[in-house]
């Protein structure tokens, strides 16, 4: 472990982190990596072994103490209370690999001997519909704080932490680039809830309501920021855009079908233009400043493999 005496974080190299937990009998055969990795993003068994299994062991330590505290509160007040989920927030830039991290953790945590129920949702479902974004003149700022229904997201998390059942979450389609009307995801008292999104650690979800005192991250029991060099993220974004042009954009229902037949160089130019004008600006203004609010930072190298881990001290 590197010397970080005067930092609120403990920093581990990949090798140091991988040695924190031994798992010789882990059933790797039960994991289909193809269902966990994202488009154009590699995911290997060594990444599971070196990074994610020690991380799950750390999370299980937190979850165990969370449950114990809940039980001790019930004993102290002489009254049982509703079980509430342990909530994990995952933040980071567009194209950095948050979704893969979220899916891997959902799979691994659900494989614990206690067989916990682990639900995953993305904050994309709380984006305002395109019609509303157009009405407000901010369709080109989708993903920025003002493009989300922050009040609805916070009310949802308030309900989650109140122990309410059968909560409905709007569903977002990347194919249609919009909220799907009348389609919802049901969250029904999971043991663990993973909330993934670029905006989850921001402290001012809506700048028009800067006096708001409750934030999304207030409901997290543990938070993770997926980090990488900005130039690497740009390259991953452009590569993914090109891959989508060759696949999903060919669907006539796709919002981006107009890009399907463009030459490669023009496709690269458009992807870089979107990155520079929207995603990079959002990263610097709203996402990157939240990095050190997280409990743990996963730092990626050029090939998406984790190169180091920073863990907030307790």
C-alpha cells in the first residue's frame, strides 16, 4: 500500500488490492462475462478476481455492520422497524464503464451465501422526457443536472430508505433516446440497491433550486467513483459511438439512425464533436468535481483494466 498518511484516502496498487482477499473456491463457471461487459469494453476473469471480489468482500463488511446497527437500533427502541436496503451509488463519466461495474457488483453480491436480493437501477430513468427538454430548450444538455427530475429521484430514494414496497421507476431507452411511456421498473425492498449514474454524487442537482438541502448521495451507504484519464474516456466514447453506428444505429427505430450510413471519418468527427460540446463539458463542470465525495475510487488504465484503488479512511 502506498504512503497516504496525509490523505483521507488509502491508495492501493492493483497488485496490493488483489491480495486483500483470497477466493480459491469462487465459482467462476457461474459467471457469463458476455452478459456483464458493455459494448466495446473488455471484462476478464482476472478483473473479477483482482478487483471486484476484494471489493465485494469490503462491501460485505459494510453490509454486515449496516445490518447489525439496524438490529441494535431495534433492540434499543424495543420496537422492530422495516428493513431498508443498503444503497450503493456508482458515479463517473459517460463511457467510463459505470454500467459494467454496476452489473458485476450486482452479480457478485447476489452470489453471497445469504442469497441477498440485489436490484440495480440507473438514473437515466429520471431524465426528463425529450418533449420536456425541448420545451425548456435544453435537449442539447441531456445528462447535465438540470435535465433530470431531481425531485422525483430524491423522493424515490426517500421512499426506499423508508422501507416502502413496490416502488415504480421510469424506464429509459438508449435506442429511442427517451423515457418509455407507461413502462416502469419495480423496486420492492431489495437487500441491496445499486444506483448508477453520472449525476449521483452531485450536491446541487438543480441549480435553479440551489437552496435544496437534500441530495441524492445523502441516501447512499457506500459510493464508488469510476475514474480514468480524460483522453482515454474520449477514445472509449468515440470507439463506442463507431460500434453503435455499425449496430444499433441501423435499427430504423433508433434516435441516431440518421448517422447509420455516414463514412467512418465523418462518424468520428461527429462523435468527437458531441464529446467536446456536451460530455467533456459536463465531466469538468459537474461530474469530476464529485470524485472525492465517494467512498472508493476505481482508477482505470488505457485498456479499461483497473490500475489502482483509493479507499476513504474510516
